[in-house]
């Protein structure tokens, strides 16, 4: 009797997930595109590689161009499909009753970060889809359905590290759990401290491998070299300069006429783009050279050592903007007017 009930309940869950995914795609189709999204589409069309864009995203977009080269629709649909399929796997695995499964789908599917991000054609949205898929496959394996599912999660874990430069903190616990599932039989014979040390070591080695692959892709496909780190470093230097009331930005990184007052007029606490009206970004008048990037790093390190309070005040302020409660334009919970 239990098996008879299981099939229709599974079918209902699958159909609800399909309808929810189709509804999300229909409402937001072909996906909102910001400047970064449009740049990604341009790079894919022209077979160019931009140093501040993950190369794997551009390569995937190139593969999807035959389906639609005028918008980000194929990538948008793929991201949403991966996310909702993963939710369906979790619902079917975690719960036995159809109403519990539906409640789970609705609860997780309508979380505002998921809805807001998946509505866009962003690498963030791809990361949600890829990590959701990896976690669902690992969970299938962890619940006694065979290690084959965990093996299938491997390409998704690698892809997650290539899609976003800042995905490593999220990957760290997931990879530890993946190794735990893969080596479950062996780990049981080891003491907990040894077990933890082995899991952490294997995870770090895995992440180092992903980092190396990413560097290899950059070396092979980047035609417009730029550093994403320089953008962050220049903003930090600007914040420290204004708090310390002394210019800490290297002279080659700004016009000779730039003063602290000019910098103050164009500085925003919640965005790093406005300072590039008076400070050179990473591509104007030309990309920073390796020696200039080293000089920027040295300047930032020296500024942090001499003015640690100014640096951590700036970073803590940004953290509050990112994770604090919504308060009109004083929050970065989501992008207004997109």
C-alpha cells in the first residue's frame, strides 16, 4: 500500500516543481540583464575573454548561443531548471507525504534571495543552480542510494569554483561533506581529529586544483586582461584615505589633479564604481601592469597596517549594508530599478 501511494505522490511533487519552474521562467523571461550580463553576452558572441569575468561562464554562454544569441534566455532557463530540479530531489528525499513536499518546495522556492537572483542572468544565479545540484546529488548518496550520485556531483563542485571567484567559502563545508560521503567506510576506522585533518586537507587540495584550472582557463582564453582584485583594492584605499585624511592611492592610479576633496565628492559607502570618476579603474587609461598591481597591493597592505581602524570601519560598514535589514536606499538587499 505504501508503494502504491508513493508513485502518485512523487508524480505530484515532480509536476509542482515543473509548474513552479515554468512559472518563474514565464514571469521573468528572458531574464533581467545588467551591464555585467550584457558584457558577458558580448564576450560570448565575439569570442573574447575579459579578465574580470569567469572564463567558464563565457564558454558556457558560447555553447548556448545557437539556442538564442540575442538574449540571456538559454542561461536563464538552465539556471532555474537546475535550481528547481534540485529542490525537487530534496523534497522527495526528505519527506514522505505530498503536503510536506509541497510546503518545502514553496518555502524554499519563494525565498527572496532565490527569486531575486534567479530572475537575472548573472553568474550568481548560475552558482545557485550549480551548488543546489551538487548538494542534491551528495544528499542522494549520503542517504544510502549509492556513491554514484556523489561522483555525479563532482563536475558541479568544480564548476561552482570556476563560476564565481568568491565561491570557495561556500564550497569548503560542502566539499568536506562530499569527501566524508565518498570515504565513509574508511573514515569510520580513524579517530575524529585524524578524520577532520584528512577531510580538511583533501578539501584544500581540491580547491587548489580548481584554482589552478581557473588560472589555466584565464591564460588560454583571456584577451582583455584586467584584475578584479584591483577594483576592490582601490575602493579600500579610497576609504582609508578619506578616514585618515591623507591620500593613500598610488599616483599612477589617478590623474594628477585628483585631491582628497574630489575623492570625497565621488565616494559612496555602498558602491565602488563612483570613485572612478577621479581614480583610474582597471582599464582606464589602460589595464594595470603586473608591477603596478604589486604596487597597489603594497600600498593597501601598508595602509591597513598604519590605519587598521579605518580599514575595518569601512569593511564593517559594508557588511552591515549587505546583511542588515532593508532600509530604503541604505541597504544592498537587492538592486532597485532593475
